[in-house]
């Protein structure tokens, strides 16, 4: 994934909780890698950005919207 794509996804709210270092570089921890992998998988489905955002919001919510995620 290119840096510009990462920036775009972050600006659209698809990569929440990404930490930054002192030089403002993104830091991806072990905990954040699964979220990035989900975004990559969703991209491969040709889902809209709006759909991405909804799915990511449900992931962040935890277990309660799991049926919605499965239905999507």
C-alpha cells in the first residue's frame, strides 16, 4: 500500500487509532495491523469508502455489531 493511500484512508477515518512518532510518522503496532489488514481486504471487495467506514466503525465497537459485519 502506498503512502498516499495510507494518508487518504487515514483522512477518511478508515485507520483510526494510528499513533505517530515525534516526526509525525505513522506507527503501526501489532494491535493495529489487523485493522490495516481488514482495510486491505475491504479494498479488494471494491466496497465504497462509505462502506469501509461503516465496517471499521463496527470493528471498533467490538462484539455487539458482529451480526451487522457478517451481513455486510
